[in-house]
C-alpha cells in the first residue's frame, strides 16, 4: 500500500473533518510522521476554523488505520480512493466527494446508469409494494438500483432487485462491517449473495450515528443518474436526498403511488416544486430518451386489487406495464413507439 493511501485511511478516521477538509489535510501532511506531529492549533490553522470536538492522539488514529490496512489485506472488506481508477467517476463530479469508499461485494461498472430509489421508513402498503415493483422492473431491464438499506422503501427496493435476479448497491451510514439496521440485515446478505455491494465512506467499526445519514444521502444521489422518491412525509430524510439530487444535477422523480395522505406530504411538495410524477420503469426510460422500450415488462406478483376497482383498472395497469399506454396525473395516454401508435 502506498504511504499516501495509508495516510488517507488515517485522515478518514478523523471524525470531525468535513469531506473537503480531508483532502486539505491530506495535502498538508506529506507523510504519516507529519500527521503524527499535528496538534489542535495545527489542524485549526489548516482548516481555518475552530475545532471543538475531542481530538484523539494522532498515534491512535494511525494505529486504527493500520488495522484497516490489515483488514484490507485479509479480504474482510475493500476500499477505493478518490484517485483510483475504480472510484465512481460520477462521485468526482459532486461538490464534496468522499476521500475513501469502503465496500463489500462486487462494485458495478460505474459507466452504467444507476437509479436511486428512496423514501420513508414507514410507508403505506401501496408505496412499499411499488418500491419493490419498480426495482424489480429495472432489474429486469438490466439496470442496477442504489438505496440506503433502511427499513421501508429502501429495503423493498433492494428486495425487488434481488427478487428479479438483479444487482443493487446499498450505501450505509456506518462501517461496512455492520449491516444496519438489523431488520435489513437479511436484505444486505441477499444483495451481497446476488453480486451486489454495500459501501460507505465511514471506516469499519463506525457505528450508525444519526449525524452520518444526511451525509450518506449525498452519495446515494451522487452515484445515480436518476433519483425516485417513492414516498416521503414532510420530515423525511429522503427529502435531503432530493435536495442533493437537484444540487448535483440529477434527474428527480416522484412515484405517484406515494403522494397521498400525510406520509406523502413531502412527495407532494416536491411535485409542486417541479418534480415529475412517474408510475414505473418505462417512464424513466422514456425520460432517458430510450426510443424503443420493451413491449413486455416482467413485474413481481401483485396483490389482488380490491373488487371495487373493476376490470378496467386492471386492464389499464396491464397495458401500462406492456408499454402501450402511460398514465399522467390520473389520465391515460396512448404511447407511440417507432412512429406507430400502440
């Protein structure tokens, strides 16, 4: 391991550093010895701000980085640095990219587009099902999804990808040695077994602290070409992801299954502010400019619709999944493909 990489592992363990400050400190410390001699005054001079957080002795931080290095050589986890060829190029585009990405599993080809599917931890039954269905459809088209493995919308998105035999990426707000939350640990094991990956900017052993998750969300949106908010109340962390998506110039969509009621209040606000409603994977492909989406789209088995919905709704749903129609704000439009009306 090159000395600058081992030093990067140490700097990445300084908890109070902001993402860009890690790069600044790395530039000012050419070696581990120079890092070991740092005192609080030195750090505040480099960062040009006051530091009120506890400062661990640099020697202890370097020892922890050495344990990380041994974990890498033993294959317990892997990592990629900002300057490595395997680092996601789309993350280099964002304002505050992570210095280090730790991961378990198989990273995707970063040249392929990813779709982020996020939302509340306490969704309605319909929104939960639509999250799984959307991921299932995308996986059937060979597209990978990315989410945060939280209970609710995130976990269902990962499940949908795995159920379709696809691959999915989970971005954690803690070290990759812990599949958190416990309710989603099975999801994490399944996505790893299916050839997916879990990744994090936080070093192994980092607990799931509340302050980590807003920063985690910028990576979810940063990795994706498109972000879909399936359902979000007004105080949902998914709205933070939506803000990052707009800041990073990503496509932002809202799933129409999650805009009703109190649990969809945040989603409705996004629509009022200009986010576009979608109903499925084909809508995303159309926005991407794919001119010939598949005529049939495989979807997971749905629960039987209530009797009062009638056969007309079932027929419309089947036609939409087949790509023959598209629904917008409760209205149905026929889709034209290759100049022929379907």
